[in-house]
C-alpha cells in the first residue's frame, strides 16, 4: 500500500528514465535531460509534472494510459479506506490497461484529482510577470525556455508533489470529473466542498425532496448536466448528512472547527476561482498543502487500523506474517518508539523487582546496597531510558511537522530540537556512568597523571562544562516541548508522552504496594482474615430479613439488630 506522502508521478518518472523509444513525444527527451542536470529540487518537481503530463502522448501504452488518481494501487486505497466502497469490485476501465474503477450493479466510481496543479501554476507564473499568452499557448515550451529564470517557492514546490498523493485523490461518480472543471478554474476542492455543503443545507431530508441548485451550478460544464447531477445525488445519498459525508470521505482537514468548508484563500469562490496576487497564491499553496497532507494522514491511519483485518480466511500464517511485515513503514517509527517507551521501562521495573526478591539476602547481589523496586523510578538509568525514547519520538514528530512549515527560522528550531533531545540524553548518560562507578576511577587517576592542582582544575572545568551542557539541553528541550503545543502535527505526540509518564507513575505505585505486601505479608494476611471475620462472613451467613442482620443467643433471644450496610 502506498504511503500518504508518496508522489505517484514517481512511478511514471522511473519508467521514463528506463525508456529508449519516445515515439509520440520526442520533446520528453529534452525534459529528461533537464531533469537529470538541474540541481534545484523545486525546479525538478516542476519538470517532473511536465514529464508526467507529456507521458500521455507516448506510443508506449502502459505509460501513456497511466493516471495517478485511477491506477491500481490508488483504486485499492479507495476500496479499503472508504467504507461506502468496501463492497465494490476493482475492475479495469474499458479498453484500458492500467486504469481502474470501482463497480457494483452497473454503478461505477473513478478516481479524480481533487485540486489540480496545472491551472494554479500557470496563474502563479503569470503573477510573477511572465507573458500569459505564452504560458497558455504551450506551458511545456514555456518551462523549457524559462527554467533558469523562473522562481518556485517552497509552498509551490510542495504543492506540485502533494497534488499527486493519496490525500488529493477522490473516487467520484460518473460525469463529476469533467463537469466541475470549468477548464481547470474550478479544479480546487475547497470550491467543491462549498457547493456540496450548500446542497446538504438545501436538502436537510434528502429522502423527501431534492434541491439540486448547488450541484447544477458546480457541474454546469458537463456534457450532460442532468445526468451528472443525478449521478452526484445518488452518490451523496450514501451519507445521512453533511457531517457523515465529511467523515465518510476523510475530509476533516477541509472544514473548520464549526464543520463549515474552509477557503484556500480569502474570497475564494466559483466567481473568483484563482488568486489575484502572489500573496494570495502563496496562501492558496499553503492551505492546499495542509489539507492534502492531513487528509493523507487520516486515510493512512484508516488503512493501518484495518491492516490486521483479513477477509480471506484461507490465508496462511506465513502469508499473514509477510503481509504484516510489508505493512510496517519507516514513517511510523515514532509510533514504534512510543510503544517501546511503554514496555521497556515496565519490563525493566518488573525484572528488577523479581531480581530483588531472588537475590536480596545474598551479600554480593546487585541489591546488596538496599535498592528496592520502589526506588527504581528515581534511578538515573530508568529516567535515561524514558527521556531518550520520548525525546526521539518528539524529535521525529517535530521534524515531520516542520517539513510542512514555511518558517524563516525553521532550521534554527530543528537545531534546538536536536540539542534538547541528544544533549539531555548525553547528560543523563554521564550521570548514569557516574552512578555506576565507571567515571569515578578515571577521576581518581587524574592526580597521578597531572598532579593534584591540575587534576582539581580539570575536574572543575569538566564539571562546569557538564552543568553548562545540561542547562542548555534542558532549555532547548523545554523550548521544543513548548513548540509541540503550537505545532498541531506534534501536539498529539506530546499528549501521548504525558499520558505515558502518568502511566509509569501508576506502575510505580503498584510496585510500591507490591513491595509493602511482600515485605509485610503476615500483616496483610492478618488484616485480610479480620476483614473476612468481621465483615464478609456475618453478611453471608446472617438470617436477617429486609436487609437486617440479627445477633441471637443460645435461647433464641435477639441481642441486636443491624442494617447489613451499616
């Protein structure tokens, strides 16, 4: 299964680089040459887009027909990640070799690119001052002629890549793809969301009546508007309301806190479909990137949560294991580390607890100096394990979050993040080695090597450096924690960290109680017997009625009457 941030154009690029025959589009040769020599990654991304578009002119069929939003892997994502499509079958489109669709009872859905990159990019270069007629006439020639002069921002570069990732692909009904385009001007998903939102507003009870004004406007460029609208209505009737539509299609990143559609830039509408300034253009790219990536992550979480569900009961344990291994992804390393963060300290504590009761009476045991499990959570090595794991998890989370930010001081923040995580770990490791009596013998040898005065000076310098490094590391770590509250992408990780700390504190209390029990087991047994005699047995064997407990002497006289719950 493809990853949420994978640029599906890479599939075509890898095939083009292997190709020798470019019949149908010899121009691709020049683009490949430029792609291989241009060092600017932003310009390479633009060339990649041109190569992908031009590949549709080649005579080689499997390359010419490849479409990112309807290839087999992406169609499989539709089938698995969208609950309302789970019972649809994946089939090849008629007369196509590598384009697929989802079919059930003569109803089909095909992939669509939610926000297309070409029209916004043309507008982007026009706003930079390039000739609009030249760009409209032949965009590919424009890029070839101006590749050394054009400027591409980080937001624009990321947009080119993100538009061909799973967060920007969507299964749509018949007639929807071409109907809502308006020659590319309306190929922006925030505009689609607004019209569908209006449709749900106009139709609070879709089973009773249907007001299709909003859809008719959106699909006004369809060859057959009526059919396109009808197919769209049948699609929308899969959902009970607007909220169900948003959740069922992983569109939460496209709505605000009140559940209303957001805009990629101020006053973005069907009447004002393209940015009018470079500032609006950058806002468009930034917001589109944010929506696409967040949606991709949401889809990815859905796929991963269902990865262990196996529909085919005939699958062998070996095949199952292979599939689970394939589903492991490097991008989930922070989740893996968080899991290890939970279990390593727990296992560490349990092992020490067991060893304590095995070896506590032996003179030369590791617990000869009285260390007990109750003190484990204050030991430096244990803290080191926790903070190192949590630091790495946070660091990975920050890195991922910062990749999506266009901040001037992003590199500085990354540096602070590294210093805080690794610097604090180094300090704790130093303390651990000191406590383990590894550093002390080395310090004791300094007077023999350098003399007493020089040894004292060296020790003071090293101690001062240690405290300075620790102070800087702690400050940097705190700054990173603060920024984790600001960065939405890493906020979840921070809360998981805090939850893990509380969880470990609870374990410490449990082990503490266990120590008290084992060290004072006779007392606990006496208390347990007393509870049984005075509270449990009288309640079980009383002859009382109506919730009463009666004490009776040998002659049958009632000595006292108590409520059972007194």
